[in-house]
């Protein structure tokens, strides 16, 4: 059960990474276009937005790993009989 959750979490990370890379590419292209047109304020806004997205995607990953480590393992430690721990 734990290893299945680990594999699914890794799969989830890959999907989140794919999503971030697509958004990052779109924002980078938009920033370059705005800079070429002289719209520095829009480019700065998009750069800040990209940093925020990176932050929140990193938080998603950290919370997923924390849940995997503390959630299931913590619950298993409260079970008294080993037989009850095995699914």
C-alpha cells in the first residue's frame, strides 16, 4: 500500500511538472513578446505571476509528500496489533 502510494505520488509529480512547464513556456513567450513591444509593466507582472505559480506548485509537492509520510505512517503507528496493520 505504501509503495503503491509512492508510485502514484511520483506519477502525480510528473503531471504537475508537465503542467508547470506548459504554463512556464506560455508565460516566458508572453514576457518576451511584451518586452519586445515595450510593455515592461506587463512583463514584470507575468514574471511575478510565474514565481507565484512555481511557489504554489512546490507547495503542492511538499504537502503531498508530507501527507504520504505523516498521514499513513502516523495512522499505522496507532494500530496495536501487527495483523491489523496489514491490508
